[in-house]
C-alpha cells in the first residue's frame, strides 16, 4: 500500500468520510470499520483496506481472496459513478464484511442478489435514457415545424409531427417490453431512442408520398380533409412494420408485373 499525501499510513480506524485513503482517493462512504480492516467507497470503487500489522491479517486476506471472482464480475456491472447505486453498494459492502468474517457462502448469495439488482437498475436507467432521448427528438421536431411554417408545407409539417408522435406513442405503449442492452452506456441508449423517432418520421414521409402518388391508401385522396393522411402518418410512425410491409408488397407486385409482361 502507498502512503497518503501527508506520508502517514492510515490504519482502519483513521479513515474518515471526506478524508483521503492511503491511495489519495476521497472517502465518500464508510460501510464497516473493524480494528483489522475498513470497507469504504470512493467515487469509483468499493474498497477494503486491512491493517498490515493486524493479528488476523492473513485470515482476513485469505477470506477476501475467495470472493475475488465474484467481486470482479459484479464490479463490471457497476456504474462509473457509484453514487447512482448506493443501496446496492451497501449490500456489496455487507457481503465483503460477511466474507472477511469467514462466511463465504452467505457472502456469495448476497452478491448474487446484488448482481441481479444491478442488472435491473441498468435496464431501468437504459429505458429512461431511451425514452427521454426519443421525447427530446419529438420536441425538437415540433419546435422546428412550428417556427418554420413558411418553409414547410402545412400538411407535410403535420405529417412529420404525427409520425414523430406515433413513434413516441409506440415507445410508451411498449415501454415494459423495451429491450435494453445492459452493457450499453447512456450515449448508446440515447442514440437508439432518438433514431427510433427518426425511423417513425421517415415512415410517415413514405406513407405521405404513397398516398399522394396513389400507390397506397388512394381512397384517402377522395376525402377533402387531411385527417386521413395524418392518421396514416401517425399509424406509420406507430407501427414499425407498416411501411416495410407496404414496400414489400409493392416490390412483389412489380416483380409479378415484370414476369407477366
């Protein structure tokens, strides 16, 4: 172990919250303190420091090494900023203290439960990041289409808006079924969420062009109001497979026509 900046090697009972540990990192939380060891947290790690002169040093170190693989696995799931997972941090620290005391099986069970909690937390955070990104893109699009009405056709602007709202509604309805990669960071989740709205808007544009060209939903053109067009645009944004299925149908019809000609 290295000395602190003040060249004083700290003993477990010397550790204090907001003080520095023997590596110069700031101690944010102290979970367990014993004459032979201290378990604490910095901004980025949960650590244990043992008294090099302690009578039980060999026993404590031997016990701690037993749980090394389990800790390595669970550390890989923890966020970079541990302040986001404080309830789980406490459980990990308790497992470390339990293991140092010699109760390896109990400690392993506690870490297994903590790992499941971390994965659940990462999924919840990922869904929130995904949804907030999608909402941000929708709000940005609404803002652009409202402040630039003279540069965008009125009906077309509403088509874009309805497509984006359809995509957002799809996310809201399927929120519980959203699949989040727990290895992804917030940037990836945000990018995927925003891109979902982009896809919805592109689908609404395709549906609008299909209606205007008479390739699909031509009966809507007979209606003087634009509500039918907006409904199809919102449906295209909501149903991810509507436009791909439409394109597949048009492609198959073209192939059939070519074979018959």
